C-alpha cells in the first residue's frame, strides 16, 4: 500500500532537478527546498497565485489535513457543501485521525498546533508503534525537555513520531506542543513520515489484541472472598481470575441519597459486584465537613457489605490536584477507615482519584502512595489498593515504568468514551506489558466533562477491550444529575428503577453480567 501511494513522490524525488516547481520565495539553499519542491510537484501541496509558497507562514488545520488526505487517499476529493476542506476533514474523522472534541469547522482556517499535527500524521500514516521493552518511552520523556507540558492524550504519539525520526526538538530540546507549525515544517514532517508509513484504510480499525485469559470467575464476596493481585490480574482468594463491574456514586456531598442500601441493592440485582463511593476531598466534601461526609460513607460501605458487594472507598481528589497537598489528612483518614474495616473482605481502597496539574508520578504521586499504603497495611495487610496517576489517572505509562514496591496494588486508569479513544487503550496495553495491573475505577459514556454524547459505539469498543483483557471497571455515575454520564434519568429521585435509567445507564447495566 505504501508503495502504491507514494510512488509519485519517490519518482519525482529522483528527477527533482529536472521538474522542480520554482517558487519565488523557496531558494535552493534553504533546508526545506527539497521537501517543498517534491511535494508540490507530486500534487500534494500548492502555492499561491503569485507564485509564492510562503514557507514561514503557519499552516492551517484544513491545509494540513488536506495534504495528509492526498497522501493516503489520492484522487478526487469530496465536493461537500460548505468549507472547501470539509470532505478531507470528514474523511479524517471517519478514519479515526482525530476525535470529535478536537476539531470543529470553526478551527479549519486557524493555525494547527504542533501536538495536533503530530497526532494526525501518526494516525493517518500508521507510523510503527514504539516497542514496549526497548526503553524509548523513558528515553524520550527525559530527552524532550518540555514533555510534561504535552497533554497525556498526545504524549505517546509525540514519542512515536520522535522514535520514527519524524520529529526533532528545537535547539533547547523542547517540542513546543502548542506552537503553530509553518508550511515548511509541515512539508518536512509529512515527507519524513511518508518514508516509513504503513498506510491502512483506517487507523482505528486495528483490533485490540487480548493479552489475558478470559474470565473464569465473577460473583460477589461470598463467592470470591479476599481479593488479591497475581501478576497483572485481579484474582479471588483461590487464585482464579476475577473481574469486577459496577457503578460509582457521584459526590457524597451532593448525591448520597443514591448510595443507600436500596440503591446499592438494585445495582447488585442488575449484575454488578462492586460499588465505588466517591468521597470528594474538596468541593465542600470531606475536608470541609469530615464528620458529616464520613458518616455518609460508613453507612454506604455497610450497605454494600450487606449486599455482598465489593466496595471501593475513594479519596476523591480533584481540585486539590496534587495528592501531597492534603497527605496528612489522608493518612489520618486511611488509618481510621482501614482499622474499621480490616476484618471485611469487601473493602478496596482508592487512595488518590485523579491527580492533576503541574505534578509528576515520581515527584508527587509515588511519594504520596509510599506514605499512605503503609498506613493502610498496618491495619489491613492484604486488601487491594488502587493508585491513580497524573493527568486525571491517564499517565499509567509513568507508573508502569516506575512501579510501587507493594503487593496487591493496582493502577487506576480513567476514561470517557467521547474524549479518550485508541491512544489510551494503547497506553493500557503498554502498561500491562510492563507488568502493571490496571483497574478502571472510573469511566463514562460521555465526553470528559460528563456531557456530550452518549458515545455508545466508542463505549462498546472500550468494553470489548476491557473484556478481552480481564480488566475490572466502574462506571460514572449512579445519580440523576442532568448530564450525559448519569445513569439515571434527570430528576427521577431515589425511587429509581431499571425503567428510569438514562441511555447511558441502560447501556452500562446491560453490560454488568
């Protein structure tokens, strides 16, 4: 396929001296001369009517995507009404080059940032994946000086581009993810990518490969007993693989009426075997009213125990993005709660929901976990403990590369189907390949803000991936809030039933069993 698509480029490169198009502002002594001339003569790029190319001008989303589309699917372009590049943009979206929340028509004629250009290039040309065991992730995380400024959604793609020779840093070793891309730079990136591209019909069409045995056991606490982690697999007390599926509450300070025993029982009757209690630390939660919130928590934990459910006690940091900010309060809380429930096989501890902000795994989250886990272990030596990671529990690659030295620990990954797609599944595969046990302690059918969608097609892709890999999951959230991710129709109240589930709720409840 590569040979067919890029034959024109290769032939024209060989005869460039004879056929090169002469732009008034592209002289032969410039570093970008060969790339621009070759791509122009191949029909992949166009200059302006005044016979200039304007190599230092920023390239727009529409221009960049159109060039990529010509590379991978040459021939006539769709003549859709509206913007001239609409056909190319819709082709890119339908083939999984970008997600719905990343590009809209208002951006078509604006300068494309470097991180987005990299994503489109890597996915459109199916650049070879970085091997799990050759250390390149760690290498480039250190070599790219501003790697921490790259959103976790794009970091692995930037590394793949660097590792394939498509990108180099500036003179200071920075990638500059939000800087615009010049037309000359775009030529260079696309030309380099074309040299090692493996074009396929769709970047999103590659199946996820199962990397774990199929589920042999489900059920509740009476069936499975004390859970343990064996390798990367959550297992029961007999050492058999087990998968938990269930619901998370919304914040206890707002929706504790959906965490009473009756609501937990309805969830269990639908086939769930785990319930997560989101105890916000901020947002007028535990740190503002510890006794009130703690009483709600304990009542709900007791209700889950009575219903034979596993229950996750979630220290739900959000606005206090660095877990070290309130580490002393966390130590006190987990000392109390682990002593209270040390004799129950039901309880799982989630010690930091979604670390976020200007933090790192090795500098902030790992040291926090190394303080909290011993506190729990002093009272409860064997229970499973869940640990989040930076970028709202998505940088699981960082945890996989620098794991905690404790038994029965799993790393949480959070996703929302409208925002987080194949790239995050690739990171999970990478993390498991490094030996990191993964637990999806929060996911939604919506976009990351809880709204938009619901995205059932992408949600189904996710569940198929999780099922194939025996990964446990908990859905956000069991409440009647007026948002797409809520499992119960708005304003239903506590007398909800399976008949009053939202579109999201019906999909999730159907997938418990």
